[in-house]
C-alpha cells in the first residue's frame, strides 16, 4: 500500500515568507504614501491655480487693483472683516478650493465670528452645531500693522531693517500684493507688481493673513532665521487662539508636500517650490531683489 504524502509548509518556510512580506511592506508603504501625497499636491495645485485666476478676475473688475487681504466691517482688535477668500469666492463658486486635500487648520466659531462669520459662511463648515473655518492658504500681505499712518510698509520681518546697519536701509518700504485695504487707501494695482511671474501671492499656510516672516520660508543657509527675525505663533483650539507655535524651522509641518509647498504667483500660475529656498523679495511687489538681506537672493 502506498503512503499518502503530506504537503505543507514547515515552520521555517512560513517564517521566511512572513519576513519577505514584512520587508516588501516596509519598502512599498512609504512609496504608496508618497504617491498619495503627490496626488493631493496635484489637487492642491489645481486649487491654487483657480485662486490665481480668480484674483486676477477680481482685479479686472476693480480697475486693475488686487483684492485686499480683508475689508474692515468693524475696525479694531478684535474687529470684523471680510477676508480675501470670500472676496474672490464669487469668481469660483466652489468652497472646496479653499481647503487643501492635505491639511486644514479649523478655526473655531469664536474666530469664525471675528472673521465676520455671516459673510464668510459660504466657505465655512458646520460641525456638531458649531461653525468652523478651514484655513489652508494664506494671502501675502506683508504689510505692517503698527506704524501709524505708514500703512504701505512691510513689517520689519521682511526687507526693512529691524536694527539699522544689520541688514538694510529701512527707509525703503516693501509690501505684498494683498496689503490690507484701509479707508481712503487703494489696494495694490497690477502696475505696481513689477515681476508678476516671480511674485508670490498665495501659499500654503495656516493664517489667512501672511504678514510675518514665520509665515514664509525665508531662511538662512543653515535653515535658521535671518536678520534677527523671530517666529510668530498661532493656535485655534485654545482660549488664546494664537498660542500654537508654527516655527519656520519645522519644515515637515509647514511644507505639507514632502518638504515642498505650493505657491501661486501674481500672473496666475502656480507651482510647487522646495521649502527653505524662498527669498524675501519674492513676496513683495517692488523690484527689490538687490535690497534682499540674503546674499544668495541678490544674485
């Protein structure tokens, strides 16, 4: 009588197979994750192109003047204002483009109301009976908020010298395309934007109003701040909603796409830029490349 053979894997064979699967998973999972991030980056880039087109359409309807970072409804701090995403919303009619598929910081109902909630409602969401305002993009304002009548000026975090003699002559003022509209003051005209194809106007970010250096990737050769610049902090889940630190040195958080961030330029085009390669003059509308505090940026 013939014996029936017993087919099966030995314990060692099973362990080898499991080890091979684990190795393949360790290799492939990061690849899948990167592919997912790349897909989200492409979708995010589409959002930013649409915003670039919408801001230029807005300008054509307003005598070739750029949209302001906000229009005051009730001045003060805190006051209420209608912010730039709502101002260009009518040109896209799609609230989803203001929320990145990769990330969004949810501003609480308190902040939503400060941002003039009823006006901002088309781009807000309701969760558990509360309004939240998703923020994924920031308009480049770069205008000072504390120098009295000199509204058209940069916060010294940009190209103005915080200490005369350190970096630049602070007598020259710089500002971004979205500098904030005040009574009796017109917004930036398209003619003021000297290099539209090189001027950054919208970037990935967590604050609608990008006015401080820590909103941008303006870093020195070692990835640190230049000219004594410091970070600014934001947070919307605490009583003081600005308490969460987002330091410029934290590229993994501030550059959401594999250390790249998407950027919209004044001429409407958008592209991905590697984090930490920006120059201060790229955020201002003036032709001020030669006054940039960083030697690499003046070349």
